């Protein structure tokens, strides 16, 4: 039974590595835009610094435990790619943003991570050390998963999904599922529990995307609907006439067209009668 769960844990770990690999690469379009514009504009470095800090913690935790090689592989790649992101940001950021980013790096990555390593190495031993570091990793992962809440708040406030990536939401949800089962099969709840929150946040983002994306489509269709500008009759402002629905306006337009055709037919009949009358007068004049 242990071998069976071990094989499944390895399978979910490999799948988690694959999905997390694409999650780590998801900011590439953002940094491509930064490269093209040679400016960081309104982008913030906080998500990348937090992700770097979290990846370093998970590597430390994985070295303290056994059978967690798959945690080391993906978080090593995470450290590598997040370091590139932060360096790229520093290169194109304005002076003030560079100073703030360096302070954040010193506080979290060097100060925070360094303090955790020193304290856990000198004050704790064995299983207790693993539990303490695992608890810190759990809290760190919850902070990483809570980062998209800023985007969720922006979507609800602006009622637009312009700044939300549906593909990234799907990848984050899949990643949470894979790592949840990986932790569950290894009976490591420090890995499993944060991914429950990640799964909930991922589903929330996808639901919001579908909701507000449909509203945007309806709004665009209403904007592109042809208006009956040439058939609108402007009424005097001091008259309280009842408002007409679109269907009533269309019927009025059809009736107006019908009346116009009738008037043209009557005019043709009148012209024809005048021609006949003139013809009779000419005949009478010739007979005389």
C-alpha cells in the first residue's frame, strides 16, 4: 500500500512540476512589454519577490525532509526564473522603484530567509525543526496564493477582466490540485493545506472571469447595435409624452414608410387625372 501511494505521489509530483513550470513562465508577456516600452510602468515587484522568498523556503524545507526531490527541482527553477524577473525589473525600473525593490529584497530574501535558517538551525532540532520550517512554508504559500486577491478586487471594482488572465487562473488551479494530492499521499499537510486555499482562489478567479467577460460581450453588442437615428422624432421638452419601446419605434417607422408610399401613389393618380383632363381640353379646342 505504501509503494502504491508512493507511486501516485511521484506521478502527482511530476504533474505538479510540469504545471508549475508554466506558472513560473506566465509573467513572460509582462516582461516582454516592459522590454518593448523600456519602462516598468505600473507593474509592481512584490509578487516576484514573494515568489522568490517562498521558493527558497520550500527548498530549505525539502532538504530537511526525505523523498521530496520533486519539491527541490521545481523550486530551484522557481528561484532561477524569479531572480531573472527581479533583475529585469530593477534594470528598467525608475530610481525610486529600484530603491524600494532592493529594500524589499534585503528585508525578505536576505534578512527574512537568513533569520529563519539561523533560528531553526540553532534553536530547533530533528522533527521539531522540520515542523517549524514546514509551518513557515505553509504561511508563506498562503501569502503567495492570496496575492491574486488584489486582481480579484480590481475586477470586481472595475467590472472588467482586462487585467486577469484566464489561462493563468486555470494553471494555478491545476497546480493546486496536483500539489494537494502530492502532499496528501505523502501525508505532509504543510504541502497539502495551502493548496486547498489555492484551489478555492483559482476557482473564484475563473468564475469572476466568466461572469464579467460575458457582461463585457453584452456591452460590446449593445454598443455595436444600429441605432434608428434617422427615424427618431424629437418631441418638445415641456410635453410629458410616454416613452416608446424599440419595437414601437420600429412599427412607427414601418407605418411612416407605408404612409409615404400611399402618398406617392395618390400623387401619381392626381397627375394622371390632370393629364387626362388636359387631353380632353385639347381635343375640344381642335374640334372647334
